């Protein structure tokens, strides 16, 4: 996530919503493995910059016969300085698909720490989900994946992609940011009436997984896709109660003693390293999200 502390004090208060529906957890032949996820995170954080981190992701995806292309860019950052970057884009063929769903995460990190939680965790989660859909493709959905560069300086990579692909944008964009530990899945959605919000809630309830759906959420690449014709979402994973504490900060409420969200002591600090990853928690959460997405295959 980017520019968090200023965003927390500037955004409006959250409207938190829960919704109910019935859904059966979809059976997937893909097995989510904590060992595989951990290995993938380690390979990503070994990269010294966005390009090397992206190449680690490309190497993994190519093992599964996935075509990975790159899209370079040069664009102004939040500060107005010109920055260069390289987005990595992955897809597999599905000529009969009726809609496109794009899974995404930012691949860059700040200079301090390893960028494990922020955001090798989200990138690895996207790769694992994408591998599951590659193994058992939905009939009517083409699932693509994207890994954005220069998110930390103003969502630059994802903004550039949206600005330059206006005729090829997905029907649904699903972002993953800070998805490396915790027992609660947090989804942001513009409306709880959107099909993915409903199917996710039902999937989490079916799996007896802690969850939260809210309209407010820290700034991340999902904001770039808040354009006409695209439904934009973002997922995070964290400890029980953490999301609600962050939502209070988003509304300008100072945290009570002992209530500072733990993630703020990790991201953008030297503490953001592999030791903060809980791969078992991630592999428990991903099937819930996969089932929610598969329920949209109609």
C-alpha cells in the first residue's frame, strides 16, 4: 500500500457492510501449499528492484505454460518527478470467455526492508490464484494477472496501464496488497450489492473464515481501475480486528493506547521481512477467494 499515513488522516470514515448469500465452495484441483507460497515470496524478495522481482514471478509462471509479457513506462510520480518502470502481464488462452477478470498486485517496494508483506505477499497470492485458474479454467471467464511497478510513488504502473489500455480493460479488477499474515480477509468494494462482494461473503461464511467488507480502504492499485465499466476490488489479510482499527484511522480517529494497527509497525520499515510471513494463513485464505471468483462463472 502506498502513502498510508497521510491517506489514513485524509479519507472519509468507512461504511462497513456485511452481506449474505448462499454459495458452495468450488472444488479446485490446485493444492495451495505453504511451502510453495513461502518459496515464491523468498524468490521475489531476493530481487533488488522491481525488474528483478518481476522476473522471479515470470520464471514461476512460465513453469505453468503461462505467457508473460512486459509493458515499460515513463510517467510522473506523486511528487511530479518522472519515473520509469516495468509492468509484468500474464495470461492464458480462453477463446470462449465472456468476461475478463484481472488479478493484480504491485511488485515494487520501498528502499527499507525486504518488501515481504508489502508486497511480495500480494504478488505471490496472485500467482498462486492464477495457477489455480490456469489448471482449471472457468468456462466463461478469462483470468489474467498483472504485477504493477512504481505503486509506492503514486500507483504509477497501474495508472499508466489504465490510461493506455482503455479499450481493453477488464470487467472486474481484483487487487491484492499486504496479504501475508493474519486470520481475517478484508475486501474493499464500492458496493456490497456487487456480485463479487456477495459471493465472497458467502464463501467466507461457508468456510467459517473471518472477513470484513468495507467501502473504505487504504490507497492501492484498485483506485486506478475505478473507471466506468470496471468493477474494482482489493483484498488484504490481517489479524482479527486490524482492519477495523485501520478504518478508524482512515476516518481521522486517533488510535487508543495499544490499538495502533500492527501492520503500520511493519510496512515501510526494516521490520518488513520474510519473518512476518505466515504462509499457512495465506493458504487458508486463498481457496475462499478462489471459490468467490468461480461463483461468477455463469
